[in-house]
C-alpha cells in the first residue's frame, strides 16, 4: 500500500467514525438537541477537524439517513429476489418494509424526520449526500414498480391498474401503519389483535385487493 493509499484509507475510516458518533447521538437525542460540538466530542475530534469532513450538522444527519436508506433498499431488493415469483412479489416488499421498521426503529425514525419537511428543500437540493438519498429513493421506487409490472405481466395482479398507482398506494399504507396513532394501536390491543397479526392481515388484504379475478375465485374455492 502506498503512502497516498494509506492516507486515503485513514481518511475514509475517520469519516466513518464521525458518522458513527453522530448516529449514536441522533439516535439517542434526536436531531435538534445535538450540536456539532457534541458530535466532535463524541468522536474525540476538534470541531475544526470535523468540518474537514462534513459541511455542517445537516450534512452529518443526511449521511446517517443515507445509511438507513441503503439498508432499506437492500432489504427490498433481497425480498424481491427471494420471493419475486408468482403471488409472493407483493407480500415480500411489504413485509420487508415492516421488518425494517421493527428491526431498525432508529433509522426509520430519522428517515421519517428527514421526510417531514424540517429541512430546507433548497439546501437538500444543493447537498451531495441528500442528492444520493434522492437517487436511491428513485431506484427503490423503480425497483418496486418493476416488481408490480412483473406481477401484472404474469397474471397475478389485475390489469387496468397503473403500476405507479399500486406502488404509491402500498407506500402510503405502509408508512401510515408505521406512524399509527396511539389510540388506534390501543383499539387493536384491547380487541386482542397483535401488531404482527395486524401487519399480516393488512398484507393479505392488499394482495387480495390487487389479485386478478381469476385468482380471487381460485382462492375462494380453496377456503
């Protein structure tokens, strides 16, 4: 390894360590209650050194959001590759999203905060990391849209519904469930419906809603 390569490797490692420190604080205290000074102290760096790697606190937060978005993307991709045949194409990505929320609640929370409108759209448009997040989210959407097109093409889903509408609808449902009001959660609980059972039933209902009439009839006969 050359001197230049070693220095680059050390620089990349330092950047990862800074993101790790910022992530720990954002997860435990939220975005607004964390300062650049706090992050520098957690990373055992001076504030000036931190600014060599990141423009500001927003830039660091975006880096953590990108991490979470990459994990979600990989979970979607894995679910489609593993279950992308026949009538499981829709169930896979839906379950993958809920599994992400369950397994990575901190990433889900900061991604939701990122999407809340808290950050200036102009600043987001000018930030390199935020642009990477936007590009990755587009890739995720196209990946899900292609999966739906495949379901329509193989006859699993009914025709006449635009794939983009299906993806948007399922996304709205998933994000709405993930942000469910406490009183609705309580309504399910007192009636004996567990969170896992509710998610399973919702996914089944989504699938039944989208199935073509022929498959609905076959499923009804099997009941």
